[in-house]
């Protein structure tokens, strides 16, 4: 049997042709309002994109945003807490440093006060004694014709003390003074202790108020045991000044 292929206007339209025609038909119907009445129910029957996809995405997005906000707030609070702790630590360090500074300054003040007290402390060269021969008393016993110091009553072997802070500049035999000690005091003046039976310090030695420097005796040009004490402006003979006034100016009652 033979088949005849369809040709001409009886040929079935291709898919492209059908689609094109359908589109043209829809366009035509749109001009008459049919699409408005027919398409709406058909479209309503189809699932909406917003309900199947967009809404869950928005919901998840809000949850993440809330979490991010919470994390940001927590980080901000943590940063504020850390700053507060650091500020507290810094304040504590400053208080500690200030307290240490105050303690150090108080210690330094105490040390300075103790040093001033030490330097300004003077004592009598012999404890519980008295002046037996006054300053500048006249007698042929002294080559100058007058007494260049004062004599303290003392038996041999009585402890003799430095009257204040100073440095020994002479220690040993001193001619008419017998065994003697001469001390340069911290204020630049000098004190002399004569007729000692023995000397207990050496040149260059530092001495403190009340420190024993020897013991009294009767060496040198004397008539009996006693302590000869002088205050001088220099270590040399002839630079003497009133020993009683000198001691009293430093708070010693003689």
C-alpha cells in the first residue's frame, strides 16, 4: 500500500508554530478581557512563589539577624566589661604606686629627721660632772696667761665622750695637753679633749655623740687629773672660743 505525505495547508504545524500561535491567541484574548476572567482562576490554582520559597527565607534571615545582634551586644558588653576591669586594675596600680610613693617619702622624711637629730645632738664630754676651771681664767700655769678652755672635774679613768658627730683629726700626744683627741665637728668647728690617760680612737675615725674616745687622766702640764676641753674654729692652738657658750648653743646644760 502506498502512503502519500501530507503537503501544503494540510501539514501539521510545528511546535514553534503552535507556541507562536498560542501566544498570538492569548494576546488577542487579552484585548477582549477574556484573560481577566479565565486566567485568574487558573492562576489561583497554581501555588504562589511567595508561599513556597520566600517566606521561609525571610524567617531564617530574621533569626540569623537576631543572633548576630545578640552576639554583637554580647561582644560590646564584654568589651565594656574588659575596659572596666582594666580601668579598675589601672586605678589599683595607681593607688598602689601612690601608697608606695607616700611610704617611700615618709621613710625618707623619717631618715632625714633622724639624721638632723643625730647631727644636732650634743652631750657633755663627761657625764655628771661640772666645770672646775672657767674659760679665760688667768694663771701662770698657762703659757698664754689665760685658760684657753674649761676643765671638767674627773678622776683618772673616767670615760670621756665626743660631744657630737665628727671626725677625728688628731689622736695622741699633744705636748702640754698630754694625750689628746681633736675632732672636726659636722658644722666645721673643732673640739679638743686633753690630759687623757689613754686614747681610744684614731685619726680619720668617725664618732657619734656620746661615743667614748678615751679616759681622763693627768698627762701633760697638769696639777691633777681632770679633762681639759676646748672649742675651736680651727684645729690649731689660739683659735679657741668660749666652750660653755658653745655647748649651751647646742643644748648642753653646763
